[in-house]
C-alpha cells in the first residue's frame, strides 16, 4: 500500500499540515515546525503562502486510521458535593 500525506489528527497546532508532513517524512513535528519558522524568516514569508496552499490541498486523515486519542472529562459533582468541598476549604485555617 502506498503511503499518502495527510493532515495529522494528533500533532496539530492549526490545521495539522506541518504535523502531517512530519509524520510523512518520519521526523519529530517540533523539528518540522522549527524548520518552517526558520524558512519563513529567511525566505521572507514565502513558506506561509505554501502552508496555506497545502492546508487547502492536503486531505484530512481518516479518523479510523488515526492513533487512539483519549479525551478527558471532568467528573460531575452534585451541588451538595461542591458546597461541602467549598466549606471544607474555607474552614481549614490550621496552617496559620
């Protein structure tokens, strides 16, 4: 199967384009971003135009093939539990 360049679903800052390029070439995304910033400074912003073009052209990665990314959900607390926790925090002045 042929390897395709896609936008990264895990290493994204804006659109995942540079993260996808880094995954395609097998390098660290941070190094790819540093190279992009360096080239933007040296080449008077021309890579920014190239980035916008790639962001429009490169397809998004299929979410089924993306690596597992766990989302964090804060546990729900009832009003009584929140009041009790707030009261305990306010009453604990023994350190002073």
